C-alpha cells in the first residue's frame, strides 16, 4: 500500500532553482530515514541528501551549500530545495524512505535537466 509520488522536476538554466517534493501515502506506521538519490546516464545511483526524524542531516559534498532537504511530518512529505544548479546536477532524482526501520521504498523518479 505504500506509495511515493514525486514532483517538481523539470528543465532549468545554470544557476536556477527547483524544489522537489515526495509525498508518502499508504499503510505507514513509522517513517525513519527520508532521502534523495540521483542517477545520471552511465553513472551509479548516489545519495544526494538524507534526513532522520531526530534532526540528523547529511549531504553529498557536491551539493553542500546549494541543496537543502526538509520534511513535513504532518504531510508525510520530504522536499529537496535545489539552488545554484549546475549541469552536473542533471540526473533522474529518486525519493527514498525507510519505514519501520528496515523497509525501503522508492519514488518513480523525476528528471532534472540543467542547461547551458
């Protein structure tokens, strides 16, 4: 029953901004870690940012100072604010949540393309 629906991807110019959203619905007892991954063509999927209910947050070195992850527990939604976008940020971005400590779920992926 658990489903993750992503939105907010698109085409932007270098230096632009986007905000990704991921809404979690279904049979949820406890959401633990929530995060964002990305995968560029020919590359491995990599962690972009993750957040834990206690407040611990970590970012990939390549996005520190430019991206911000946040969560709205009342809406079971996690966000990724992306600023100062670069061409190397171009990838498919996937939302990921860990439920009940061990079960992982993934969003459908949303394309982010940074031009110029």
